[in-house]
C-alpha cells in the first residue's frame, strides 16, 4: 500500500506529466502550422509519450491502493517564436521533470517505500534519455544557426526519423 505522502507526490507528478503532454501537443500544432512537418511529428510523438507516462503513474497509484486523480490543466502556450525556443523550452521542462522525479525518489527512500522507489527507477532512466535528446536537438539547431537550408534539412531528418520508427 502506498502512503498518503507518496500518493500525493505521485498525483502531483501525474499532473506534471499530463501538462508536459499538453505543452508538447501545443508545440506540435505550432510547428505544423509553420510547415515544420518533421518537428511537428517529433512533438506529437512526444506528447503521446508523455501521456503514456501519465497513465503509467495513474495505474501504479491505483494498483497500490491509492487513488489516481485526473488533474485540471492550464492552457499551454499557443505561440512560439522560433523552433530554437521550442527546444530550449523542452530542455528546461525536462530538467524540471527530472528534479521532480528525483524528489519523489528521495521521498520514497525517506518513507521506506522501496516498491515505489523501484517503480520510479524507470522514470529516472527515461529522464536521462529525455534530457539527452533535447540537448542533442539544441546542439543541432545551434550548428544550423539562422541557415534556412539547415532548418529544412533538420526538419526533413526528423520526419524521416519518425517514419523509420
């Protein structure tokens, strides 16, 4: 059985993961309208992935005798300035989520909830990958700079990457 403290922390993380999904979804819509099909596909996939993270947490809370709560979400930003800003925002968001995950892991250890600690290790590993991916995208965009041809190739490569999965 999960303690009330851990349940509350997990429900808080449910809200953060759900909000991440919404933010990715809003960014994807913006990119699609800008003609950045590859970036849009990448972001739509990540929105789905964040939703799956949400569901995984919800199932766990319920399976452990808690009650997963469906959060009310604020509207995500609708407009972005540049694709670089999108990926900077993604990196910042993923770093914050990593900090939140680490706080839950710390709470689990304090509460001696080794079952939830073990469950959360998947999220720890996932966040390493999420941060690495965001940094890689930013590195590529920094190499491109303001070169529109480079942005075109970046977008095309993301589209090809998505269809290869």
